[in-house]
């Protein structure tokens, strides 16, 4: 995480995107990873997205497309991973107390948060609402699906979440 930020200007856009894709694929292909390891890898992905958000070297639209595909898979493990990705993004772009200490100025963090709120936060909100609507239409949820539903509900209801931010206008 720190290395990619430190070496950012030396890396080609394709290399950064390849690293982001590799990290997501790594987590996706290893469902039995320890939760801490999985969350740290996803936090690294969120840092890459954040670092690339201002200079547009990372396309957030492709990330949300990937998350949408994970959600629509119907696989509870994969849907949980999608929720973890959204949670990592929200945490990384939230207030300074939750952001990673990656050696960038508070001004940089503030600018990233502003851009995120203006351009990407709505997409996370819409994905979360779509998942909740889909689950609400189901008559019976098994234990695993109920757990996925509860994760997305917690994401939507988290009082510290940026989705409660007054700047989110539907």
C-alpha cells in the first residue's frame, strides 16, 4: 500500500491498474483468507483508487462495474466480498481519522474526499440500495444470505458512513 503510493509517479497507468486487478483477483480466488488479510488487501485497493482518483489514472466506473458483477453473481461469499470492497472505499475516502496513513497531505485527502463525494458516492449508494431491494423481494433467506443482507444493511445504516453525508443528493 505504501510502496504503490511512494512509487506512484514512476509507475505506468497500466501497471497500477494491473496491480489493482491482481489484488482483487487474489482475494476473490481465496475465499478462505483470514478476514484481517482480506480487509488489508481491500484497503490497499481502496488506497490505489484514492491515489488515482485525482489524476484520473484509475477509472472508478470500472471498479463499480466489477463490484456490480460480484453482487449479481448470486454467490453469498462473492457478494460479501463486494460489500467489503464498498466498505473499504467508504472508509478510505471518509474523514481523516479513518484514512490510511500513506504520507500524503491533508489537503490531498480532502480533495480526494470532495471528488469522491461529487462523482462516486452516489454509485455506492445505488449499489447498496439495489442489493437491499433484491434481498427484500426474497421470501426466504438462508443463514448465509441473511448474513450478506445484514452486511449491506449495516453499510447503509452506518452513522459514520459518508452515505449519510448531507452532500449526497439523490
